[in-house]
């Protein structure tokens, strides 16, 4: 009768499987049941020349499965956490996965967080700096440190994928278990030149598109051969059920370190240097590299507004202590550009650019819809060799972990340091739902006082604190990003903060047409008018808007224009209104917001008499239909 073909376990098979297979099978048999040694002495048995082998082992087309089905004992994450064994075999669902980062040597390191049905039974008992479970007792996931060549790590993994790990090493770090997976060639130590015994398989846990059938085969393995039996099939099925359940969504999203951009807290110098670290779950709007300095800035968005600060506030991040106002409102550039790391306000189109509907459509077709609300939050990449880092692609949802922050010229910025990392992710449904609510409620400014759109009219919650009123209170509010994405001419009503003015000296707010006079003389018939610019800011952008006659005549309500150098009484009244507009406090971010009407228009480029498609001109903005009725006694 036919005899099964004997095959040795693959490199992925356990030592027990190798030894037990030899003892179980005994000497390798030749056809006809004769041992190898007897076959060589006695020759082939009668009829052996016409014998056809019929192996009883299954054949897998297009698969690298090992034909020997070794039996592994798999532990749950809770069992692996409490066991005394140094090598464990586990299955888990990936909740977070870092992009590989270079180590001090030749290896790369990668952090992978996994969960299963038992993870909530693990008690970390750690503090606020724990990477696992959020430092709050019950765990949601467990971190595994992978080391190896970059291409050997989990470079194609994503949230919801299922990982199987054989011979995962369990160590102790800071009196707690630590799981380490060394993959591939060992490049240092006593075992240098050898191959690590730890191996993994990656399975898709969620289909790429609705209706897709999940394959049984892994999409990435660390070895050419791998085992897969009935137990493995059951484990993969069980974890795929977990991925599709709400409990996995909680484990993947309910990370206490993850905060919306609006909830980032400023540095407290009394806390440890890790106290200000936080995670973001966000969408990448742009990846910008400065060609002169080589510095890279990620521009990210999650639908919320970054907390506003006075424009003169700058701090140095974790190493520089708390927030300090280092200059007055007019000593910094309203658009950034000062210092080594300036303020940076990303907008799809520059304020002066003549935007057309075709330009907007082209931009959105290439990069996706322009979000109406929510800050474009800059994350500065610093303190490490950025050339060795993989950058996320524009439009991708990612997780940014262990970020720090600072404030530059009134703008909060994220800091990606050598302790930080990022990981590909899926859209955050909670943030998407919150953004949909903002759109539905037309909540253009999260930090503005409630009811600001009422402008202090009857029934307004903030009626006593209104600084401005407009002639178009029935027009819905817009954000400055919507203004910048609208072709000129356009008109909008916006809720903003005034963070600067030009001229810097209030005495120079008024000018005269100087009709009939020389360069240094004034005509008796000269008329004075307000001519100035205000720097406006909301959660989406900054821009400079002009105040010019005749609209400027009613802006400083009840204060006619005149020579402010000559009339101290009028100057005091104008200065009081101006100070009320530009005065902002670190501890009171909800104050200082006003409503103004804003129009855009095009002016011909210098040297061009007539505008056309080739020379559309420069876009400018002007405040109209607005009066400063405060401050109120």
C-alpha cells in the first residue's frame, strides 16, 4: 500500500514538533514499508518499479503552508501577561501600529498594540505615562516591540488586522512584562549572523471594500513556510468576529491619550517632561518641506478648532517652561515668518491669489473636499533625522503619538520629537460625527461665546458683551477658510478675533485726501477719514482686511475721523475701541470675539491696465457694514 511522504517541519515549526516527529515516525521508510537501510542492502521489493506514490497530505495551490501541521499552544493576552514562561504563542487584533523607526544600530523598531477578548482582564496598575491601557488599570491593548530589518517588519499592517506570533519573548521592564519580537537576521550580540526564532503571520481582519471576501491565507509572513490547521482557522474566525464588534471599536478608539485638537492642554512646568504628551487621530491635509531649511511640517485636521492665544504669546515647549507673553500684539508678524520656527497658517489658497471656481474644483478633485470648519494644525518635525523617516501621504488618516506642543506667536503647534511616532489609521467615526454636527449647526467657531451670531440683539446670550454689530445679521456665519476658497467678488459674515492692526500707532489711523495742498501741507477743504487694516483670525486662518472710506466712516461708531495727533479726546475714544478689539487673555479664550462683514475684490496687477484671465489681478479684503459699538460700561 502507499506510504505517506515524510516532510520535516519548516523553520516556523516548534522544537517539540521537530523532536516528536522523529520519535513518532522512526526511521524513514522506503516504498513498500522497508527502512532506508534495509532498502539499500536488499534492493527494491518486487513490484516496486511499478508502484505509484499517493501522498495523503493535502495540497494547497498557491500557498506556502507547511505540510506538517504542528500543534501550538496559544495563550490569550491575559494568560501571556501573567505566565512565567519566557516564550509564548499568541493571536491578537492590531489596534495601533507604528511606522518603523531607525534604532541606534542597524535595526528598525516598531511598536504594535494588540487586543483580544481577554485584554480587559489585564491590570496594568501603571501611571499616566503608560503606553498600554492608558494608565487607568484595566487594559484595552498590549504593546509589542518588534525589531528587525525595515522590510521584515509589519510594514503593511493596519488597524483591525490579525497577527499570529510564535515564540514571542517575554521580558521585564520597569517591573512589568514587556513583549519583544526579534524578526529576521540577528545583527549583534552572541547570536549575530543567526536568524531569530520568532515568526509572525498577518491576516486581514476587515475587508478593504464592502462585499469583499476575506481570504484565509495571510497576506504577510516572516518565513517562507508557515503552519495553519483547524485551531488557527478557528482563532482567525473568532478574532474577525471581534473586529466587527463594537468592543474592538472601543479598544481602537477609546484611547485616553488621544484628544481632539481643541482639547490639547498647554505645558505645565510643574509636571514631568512627559506630562504634556498626547496623541492625535487626524487627517493629513498637507506635508510641507521647506526647501531652504529642509524642515518638514505635517498639517493635520480632525474637525475641531485649536485653542486661540494672544498673538504676542510664545513659549519654548517642554524645555522652555510655561506660556509667557514675550511681546506686544504689534511686535510680531500677523502671518508668522519670524524666528527659526515661526507661526504657520496653512490655507488651500493664499489670501492675495485670485481664486476661481475652476481652481477650487481642480484642487478638490486632486486632494479631496476642502473642510469648511476645523483648524489646520501644524505639527513640526524636529530633533531627529527626517531623511530616514517615512512621511504619511496627503489625505490619509493617521495617529500621531507622544506629541508635545508649543505656542508660536499666538498659534499652538504640535512637536514631533524623537519620542514621537505615527501610524496609519482609519477615519475616526466619533470625530466625523462631531464634525457633521458642526456643519448642521453652523458652528463656525468652537471658542467663540455661545450666541455670538445674534450680535447682542434681543434674546442673545451674550448681548451685554457685544463689541460689534453689522448691518447684515440675517446672513449665516462663515469661516475665513470659506472666504479664502470663494472666488472674488464675494461677501461674508464672519466670527473672528482681531489680532493686529496697521498702522501700528493709533494716531495714524486717520488720513486726508489733501486736495489742493502740497506734499507737506493740508488744504482747508481736506476731509479726514479712517484708513487702516485689521488682522482677523478664527480657527481656520488669518487674513488682513482693509478699512477704507466710505465704509470705514461708521466703523468706530459715533467717533468721526479727524487728525488724531491734534485731538487727544478723539484719540482716546478710538484707542479705547481699538484696545477692546485686540485685547486677549491666555486664560479667557472665549473672550474678544467679534462679528464683522467681509468682502473680497480684485485689483489690477501693477503695470496692467485691464484684467483678463491671464492677469486676473490681486485679491484684497475689506470690512463693510460693521460698527464697533463697545466697549460697554
